C-alpha cells in the first residue's frame, strides 16, 4: 500500500464531481472521480513525475448505486491522458485535453465515459500528507 511518505511532494488528491448536464440540472456531488496525481506549480499534470511514479497515479470513479471502480492514470503516445481500469481499451475513459487543463478548485474538466463526454467540476485539490 502506498503511503503519503512514499509519494513525491507534487502529488495531490483531486476530487471531480459531475457538473450540470442533461438529466442532472444541478450536477451531482455523488458522482465523479478521486484522483491521486502529480501536479506542477501551475496545477497541470506533471508528465515527468507521472513517468517516475506511474503505479501511484490512481483513479477512483464513484457513482450512486454503483460499485467504485479503481484504475490508473495513463498516457498514450502523443500525450493523451486517460483513466484505465482493466487490460485493453474497452473500458478506458479519455480525458479531453487533460494535459492542458489546470487542476484548480472551481475549474472544469471533461472525460469521455462510454462514448459520451461529461463535464466535471474540480471540487478539491489538496496536498497529500
């Protein structure tokens, strides 16, 4: 098990929750992701730190009435970030321009889940202790 002392000081816990969309006019605080990822000083994903600590870059997808899914933050050749839960590409969730996004509380990011793009608001960015 990874402990906070095992991680680079650049690692952050990031919580994303579903933003407003059709079927969820107020968003949904109970649906989203918890990420354990390295961020640089500007709040962008740190590709160099990710490369050194890939196994520690975790994703937890949560939703009401569904079992949590645990996966890893991965990166395709060319730099596209995605969430990987099982072997193969069938369950991969592609982040829309995640490498360019700033992970700052209040900002928004988009993730394609089951072929549909969903927008999430960044609710929390905290240092791992």
